[in-house]
């Protein structure tokens, strides 16, 4: 168990926080005169009818956010690793190319990136490769697998627009993290490896990366948590993830506060779980060195 | 002899031109959205949440008047229907970039929108009505009561409610929201005097929150034709949809659906 070791000042701070929270609830209740209808929320999480239990709108949104974040993290890792390693190379093509990539993506608001991808790029790509058509011609099992791992076919183009936007946006930060990690390795290590006659790729694989990983992993974890949080911005193009479904629920029921408190809890649940999981992985990975 | 040759050339030319016209027409038909829909076996319908025109029930299934219309349309065409939920502010750009075949989303015909899309004949008429805060708008009885400098009106951005409020209440201040529920929340907390929206939503809200809200007057103050919107220049598709609307209107089916969604609240149990 964790031992907190609270001092008097901590108790004072905690009681002030508690007081503020109670005051906030009191204000909402008395000033806004809000009619709490929490029982209505339950149906949007899980409900049952003649055919059995069904996941509600919000729960489905949560799953969608999970899928969206998962694929975004995978792709952002790939893009980020490539761009980050390129940043440390001497060849101008890699060095300048990756610099342009990182700077463009870091200096455009993610919201604008979403629109660019949704309206121009993803659509053009989809039409060009005719992915939707090819997929629809497949058997039902293939369609089901695609629906489960990615998104239902009619939402596929918007799903990938969302994943690509998030992946590219987050990869710019991951590239910087990777670059910093590689640069943190003492240059003597590289020289020594060179003197031993290792090839460039082998130096990266066996000497640099194992040491850089230790530095890279902690900030990378917080970047993953950021990805989950940032995934809410794709709701602006009606991708049915948690935030969008929250808005849909609010439109249909007018349960403004209940909806957003539930959505907040869901996001916190996701990110907190990931953060705990990451801590464990972090310990295991860094223990080897 | 010369004249004869001239005639032959002329005939040849005429044949070529008419043949060309025929092939152009064939080409147009082949390119029409209707043909494409029939060929691929499903229709993509763009819509945005508007209670009770289109909304998601607690399981995430789409329900509403527009949804019924689109489903019946697809059924009559013999194809499947696929809905593409879209933000209202981006609904026309997304149609133009080909994200769906048609907007069936309670879109009112306006000259401004008509510059960018083609409209079918109307399948519904809606009107704007107003719901006001009991304390803030106390004693307000006519539209003119709201047309004052110190009155704030909340509307959904990009809707005909926004243009109606600008036209009929030029003196009032407007507060724009992305969703109607946000506008209603603003009204419930008393930060605005009233919300302008398509009937029957204001009336439903006045019943739902009878302790805080009221209807200053019962009638709607505008009448707006609602139609499908499609990409420009597609006469084949336009004609098909127009004919379909004429058929279901004369059947009485549209009226029956309107009664269900706008004059009863039986559908509310799907949301709870």
C-alpha cells in the first residue's frame, strides 16, 4: 500500500478542496435549480428488452473511443518512431524532411487537422483505392471482423480520417520524445560501437535504442493518455465516439449535467486505467537495466 | 449536284449531333445518383440530430420523422439505407464532397442554400416558434415584445431558426449554439430570454419544464418548406424523389407519420 505521510498543511488543503466541492454542488442545486434525473442515464449505459441485454449509446461510444485510441496509438508509434529516428540522422533528406513533418503537425491546431483530413485527404484516399467497394464485396465474416476491429463499413472512411489525424498529430510529439531519448545516450557509446565495427542499423538496434528506451517510455506513456483525451476532438466530424455520443444523448434527453458527468467519469476511468497499466509496464521494462 | 452533296453533309452532321445528344443523355442517366444507388444496392443519407426529426434512442438506433421517411424511401427503391450522422454546420459541404447521396434532415428550402444544392418539392412544412423563460420574459405575449435591445435569444447555428430570428427580431441579441439542447440549457439557467426553434420542439420544452418555461403564443411565426437536398444538376434523381414525395403524400402516409412524431409523444418511451 502507498503511505501518504500527510502533514497539517495537507489536511488544510484537502478540507478547502472538499469545501469547494460541496459548495459547487450546493450552487448547482440551488441556483441553477437543476432537476437531477440520474435514473434516465442507466438506460444509456445498459438496458434490456425482449431480446436480452444491450449496450447503451454511451457504452458504445466508450468502445468506439477505445478502438479509435488503440489504432491511433499504434500508428502514432510507427510514424513517431520513423520521424524521431530520422531527426537524429545526418542525411539532409531525413533530417529536414522529419523536421518539416514535426513542425507542421505541431503548429496546426488538431481541430483544423481533423477538418483537413475529413474533408480532403481521407476521402480522396478512400475513393482512390475504392476500399469501401472492395470491402462490401467480401463475405459477411470479413465484414463482421472489420466492423469489430475498426468500424462499421459505412463509418469506415470517417474512422480512418479520425485515426490518421490523431496518429499524425500525436506522432509529432512522439518524434520529439524519441529524438530526445536517442540524444540522451552518451556519444561515447556510439563511438565505441563504431570502433567494434557494428553497422549503423546494429548500433541503433543493440546499443542506442535499449538505452534510449529507458528515457523514452515515461513521457511516451503520458502521450498515450493524451491520445485518449485528444480523441474527443474528432467528435466535430460526427465520429460516434464518447464525446459525440454524449452530445447526441444530451440532444435527445436534455440531461445536460448527468450526461457530461458520466462522460467525464468514463474518460477518467480509461485514462486512469491506462496510466496504472503503464506504470507496471514501465517498472518491468526499466528494471532490466 | 453541289446542293445534293451539301444536303448529305448536312444530314450527316445532323445525325452526328443528334447521336451525340443521345449519348450525352445516356451518359447523364448512367451518372445519376439514382442509377448509382440502384447499382450498389444502398442509399447513403446525410442527417443531423434534431429532436424529434432525427435522434438516437438509448441503444444508439436512429429514430425520428426523417428516419422514417428515409427508410420508406429506401424500401420503395428496393435498396438498403445507411445513415451518415453529420454536424449540422457541415451538412452541405459533406454532401458536395460525396459523403452521402441525399440530405434528408429537415432542411428548409432557402435561396442561399439553393445556390449550392438542388431541392426536391417539399415533403413537410415546419415553422418557427418561441419558448421563453417565465421570469426573464414575464409578460411577453407577442413577437414584438422580444424585439428589443436588451433581449437575448438562443438559437442553433446555421439553421433557419437563426435566419428567422435575424429577420423577425432584428433588435434582439442572438446567442448561437451548436445544438438545440445547449440552447435550451442556456434558457433553463436563465441566461437568455427565449429560444427560437422549429415547432414542435419549443412546445414540448414548455410542457417538460412547465415550472420555468412558457409559450408566449401558440402559433408559429414562419412557414418553411422542408425538402431533400441533392447535388446540383442531377435531374434524373430530382425527378425520382419528387415523384416519390408526391406518391407518399397522396397516400396520406406522410401525414400519418407527421402526426405520430409531432402531435403525440408516444415515441418518448424509446428514449427512457
